[in-house]
C-alpha cells in the first residue's frame, strides 16, 4: 500500500502519533501545520485522503475546505477537533467531511476510517447549508460526542430515529436539532407526548377524526400526522402508547398513509418520524406490551442520551447557558464562579439537565449578589445529602413535593412516573443491602423473584453494580 495521506495538524505530538500509526499500516504521510502549506502540498502531490484539525496556525481547517475541493473535488477529508461541540460536528458534515473525530479519539478507529476513505474516492452529494447559531444542545463532553456524530449522520436523510435516555436528559432537544439542521427545517416540527394523552383519545390526536366519529366529535379535526406534513413528527414517551394505537402507528409508518378516526378516505402524509422514550422497550416487547415490529420500524437509527451524572464536565457550560436564558427571560443577570460550579458538579442530578436548569433559574431569582458563589448555592439549594435526610425524616409527602418540583411530570403520566421514581431507589436499596443477590432482595422486599427481575429490566437497573467484592 503506497497511498499518500495529507495530515494537517498543528499539535506536533498528536501528528507524530497519527503519522506512526498510518505509516505502520503502509501509508505515506505528508505533514503540515497550516492552510498555506496544505494548499502548497495539494498542488504538488496527489493524495488518497486528508486528515485536518480545525484550529490551524493560520486559520480554520473547516472554513477553508473550499480550496481543497478546488484542488481535488473527490478527496475524502477526515476532520479532527478538540472543539467538541455539535456546531463543530455539523460544520464538518456541512463541509462534506468523510468522517469527524472529536479529540481524544481511538487511534485504531481513525486508521480504519482512513482505510475506508481511501477506498471511497467518490464525489459526495452537495449538502444543504446550516445555520451555526441557536443550536439547542450544549456540552463538549466525550459522552456527548457520539450523540453529535449520530445527529450529523441523519441530517441528509429521512431515516426514523429513536432517542432513548432518562427523563430530563433533553431528548426533545435532539429531535429539534435534527429538524432545525436537516433538509426539513422549513417544514413544521410537531411534538406529541404519548404519555400525556388519554388512551381513548390518542388515535384521534395522532390521526385526526371526522365529525360524529365519537361522542363529543362535533367537527372534523386534523391530527398530528397531517399537521406535521412536510416536516417532522416527534413522538415522545412512545413506550406509553397503548397497543391499539401502536398498531395504527405501524400501519401509517409502513404505508405513508393515514385514516382519520371515523373516516374512510386514506390520506398520504410526508413526515419524518423521531420517537423517544425513557423506558427500556426490550422487556416490554417480551411482555407483549410493545410491538416488536413497531420497535424495529422506529429503531432504524438509535441515539442514546447520557444522564448528566455521566457528563459532569458539561455542568459548567450548561450553567452558563441557563444563566443566559434566564437573563433573556427577564431574570437578573448573574455570573457563576468556579467554586459554585465545582459544588454543582458533585450533585447527583437525578432530574438531569432539566433539574439543573430549574436550579440555575432559582439561583438567578434568589441570589443577592451579581456573582453566584458556592455559599450562594448552599444557601439556595442546600446540601444534597442533608436535604435527602431531612426529606426522609419528614416523610413521603415532603419527598413527593420535592420530586414534583424537580421532575415536572407530564399531565396524564403522573402515576406512572411517580411509581418509577419511587420504585427505582427502593429496588436499588434492596440490592445494596443484599450485595446484588436477587433472591434475597426479593425476600427483603416481599415480592416474587421473577417480578423483581422484570422490574429491574424495565427500570434498567444492573444488579451486578451492587455485588460485593469477594
């Protein structure tokens, strides 16, 4: 193998490591650290692929890709970046990059991508232009990089996306990002929460109804599918959809046509479907409460959002973002100190990003000084562990009131979400007391072992986490 690879990287240590890995694989590597040297090398040699950083000594590696396309329109470009934001990932995709790797990256994976790039050498289709501002997702953590990369891969197609993650992680924001940055951005974005609609009304909500279709149907109504025609339909909490509605949804996805409740005429609809759930659908499929064929129809492109406790390094930038939002909504403008951010990073954030947003808005409302420090945080929201102990001492009523203020459950889903919120820590307590032994945990709880196993699967609790070391 004697293909030439152009590596444009101003970090000498990283460039040396990449060069060694590529040369071990048989490539000839030409290195440079600037746009001007890159363009000179492109004029002197023919390359099979190019790897480029974003921040170079004399400019932006992505913004300057136009001259690369002029020199070789089919040259595959792999973008490397320490600016690990959704905006950077989208810019790389907008620049027709073959692949995007946020730093730090897996070196073996990078070498494999180079091999794929060398084997491609086909012109890539023109990409629609995207706006770089106003992106709904915030954070540069490694945990979010996979999310950003998956988003960029679905922007130029209409593949169905299933977003999973705990309540409050921002699943609707992912749907909004795909819509705003994709080819359907000029069409409507319609969101519907399956858990918030009564069972007997969900089909009417989705597909509409004709006059006289049921008691109270005094006029024809257009459903969410028709409202979203030409745009995106976001189906939130899809795991709470009743079986009869699942059947009609599957038929609509398969045929691209719907029929209003009480109607006879089939109506063609052109919508992109993005679904989301905070539930584990696998045990629901096994139990027969969620259709397996519908799951596979929805789960074409899965995107899993990490909980906030797995991306604590994003808490600082998220706090700054929410301070700005609070100021835009008329609340006092504040700054937040590093000591306050460090304190926020130590909290568990069971309500995830939604809980952090509520806390920051509360701080902006109650803080007396312009700068929010750790003392202000403690004074306003208290010590998490002490607060939990006080809530426990005051009983379930106080704990429920605290949970309601943090989680803000959807109307119509209160019972289900409250039970899950109560049951998960209870089961984790039992597993902790028994070292992860499910039989003893079931005996402690006074429930059947099979019931315990089923609930552990549905609540995504891994009993092995509680096993005591031998």
